[in-house]
């Protein structure tokens, strides 16, 4: 009988990434992932929370809702078998709860800061950005939200000399996305759309982990205009002419398409094959196919890196 020859099994090596570690040494991290949490200075409507360099300050020591957004999941039981049929799933809104305390040296300053806290969150008619500031402002992230429950701030004193009051702030975001505070611009080069062209005008890079919702500014003249995202093969096809000097705006997040000067809706100018597409994670090459352009014609997209 021939001797057995040992077989060496080699495990597939891990590719270095956000979720991988090392058996040899610690990994410092990218310092770019967000949003930040209790390590961040947090701002809303002009009020700054968690600035621990201040003597009189708001300390945030507990945050709920940064982990994930609500999920709208649908399922139907299998009529004659075990299990269920999974339907489409979508994200819902997101509730964020900020918990902490006000710390001051005098009772009068405590009352000032209580009033300022109530004042900052008093307007519940519109959503405003709740911003988590990073060490590098390029990586600040925000979410649009407004107060959804009463602000809890019980009148209870636990310290002998200093003054403090605990608080809980509930805010709700209708759009669950955290987005970069910095607005990103992608646009065609000057005079690039003169005449009839078919070219990659620019590439939009979404550095987040979820689809980004761009706003487009389309400045005429154009006789016809098609914008194609080559990452997804989706198209915005405009069959009507955009006059010289006019700008038509497409707001993907709000599902709006209008003329900038008078806010007149322009949805009837879209072809049946059109979709107000998003930017996927990574690189989105944007192709422009147009006729009737001039040196002043321009296609511009404004967007923010997006995290769920």
C-alpha cells in the first residue's frame, strides 16, 4: 500500500475592508466612516450639543437610532407549504433619540440652557438637519428631522454644588438617509455640450453605502437631451426643447421636475422610458446625448454621499 500523502488546505485569504480585522496587529480604521455618535459635537437649528470643551454644556451620553432605519417588510404565508413568500421590502423613516444632561455651574445658566434647548426644537412645522460633526468637516453627516415627541427634562437635582438636568429628545426623519453635510457637484465642462454631442460628461462618485438622490440643473439651449447613468443603464430623456438661458431642475428626492424661473412643472417633457434615477454606491458615469446645444449649455448634478 502506498503511503498517504498529506494534503495542505489553504483557506481563502480575507480581503482588507471595513469589516475585516488582522491577527497580527490592530487596524486604526479609515477615520471616514459615519455618522459619528457620542464622540461627535451635534448641532440642530443653531444649538450645539456635546461640546465637552465648554464648562457649561449639554452632555449627550446615549443615542438611539443611529444603528439602522425602520424596515417596511411584507410577507405572505405559503398556502400549501412551510414558510412564506417574501414581498418587496423598503426602508421607512428613522427615529433618533438623544439622551444626556445639562451641566452648569449656576442655576441661572441652567435655566438659560433649558430654554435654549426647548427653543431649538420648538419648530415642528418642518424638518431641519441634525448634524454629527466629525474631526474632518468633509465627513460631517446629517439627517433631516424634527421633534416627534415631547422633550423630557424632569426637574430633579442630584448634585450638591453644580446644577444639572437630564434630557431626552425624540426626533423623526421621514427620509431615513444620513447624508454628507458637504454638497458634491458634478457637471459638464464649459462648452462641452456645444452642438450635437454624445459623451461622458462627468462621473458622480457616491462614497456611502446606499443610493444617493441627486438634484439636476439643466441649462439650455437644448433641442433634445438624454442623460444616461451607465452604471445602471437608466435614462432621463427630455423630448421638449429647453430654451437658451432657462434652467430646468429635477429634484429626485422630492420627485419634482420644474422650470427654475417660475416653478412650472415639466414632467410632460419626459419620455415614457425615463426614470428620475439615483446614484448607486461607487462610480456613476453620466453620459449626455444632446442636440441643439451651445457654449452655454450645461448639465449639472448636486448630491451628497449617502449612508443608511
